[in-house]
C-alpha cells in the first residue's frame, strides 16, 4: 500500500456505510477507510456503538470521535484505499441487444 511521502492533514470525513469513512486529505485526495477490522481491538470496540461511531469529525488535522479516540492521519492514509469521485459516477457500459 502506498505511503505518504510528506504529511497531509485530513480536512473532511463522512460516514458512507458499514463502518466505512470517506476521508479527504488536504492534497484533495479522497480515500476510503474501512474501520471494521479494528472494531474488535482495544478502545476501538467502543466504535461499534453507532451513536459513538457517528460522532466522527475532523479535529485539527485528523479524525476523532466524541469518546476521545483519534487516528494519526498517516495511519488513515496508509490503511485506506483510493477513491475517485469521477470513477464512482461513470455509467456502466450498457449491453447492446439486437
């Protein structure tokens, strides 16, 4: 997985589904972070509560929840996958029926 060659802070976060977050970095790159693999580990178990998970927001240059859990922006970048809005809205190729 690619790593940051320089530090980029997080400027926006949005819950999309099933404990996945759409994260926007200050270099305008959008990435998807799947939190499900971490929900069985330590303090992250608290995030299984949907009310707690939905409290996610940007705090300084990273994401944080109301229960004081936060994630390093480099961790978020490294553990997330690229997301391109342009690819997401492209129409699927249609089949031509004769």
